[in-house]
């Protein structure tokens, strides 16, 4: 039986594309109907140390505009990069 040479897979994702894909996928968890943002936090060794998405507590408004600012999402929303899981 002869051995078949094992060749390295060459069309794999580079690190930046991989991390952006992870961030895009995590953004799908956001319940914000207007803007879904995800982030993938990576250390110097290309290890993922955090995956986050924008969100806010339940029962708060998701509106972009309202007569009173407190009736919009903006005073309450936590951005993806500051919302560790």
C-alpha cells in the first residue's frame, strides 16, 4: 500500500477574514432592529478573547426618534466593543 501525500489546504481564510466573519456572525445576536454590530476581540497570538454584540436590557425602547430622548434607544444602548459577554 503506497502513501498518498498530504497537501496543505490552500484556500483557507486568512486571520483578518476569519475574525471579521466571527464579528459578523456575533452581530446576528443583536436584537436592535436598526443596527446590528458585532466585535471579535483578539490578542497578539491570534486567539479570540471575546465575542460581543450591541444590545441593551429588555423592556427598554428601540426607537430612533421620539419626542423625549429617554424614549429612544440611545441613552441605554451598549456598543459591541464595550459589551463583554
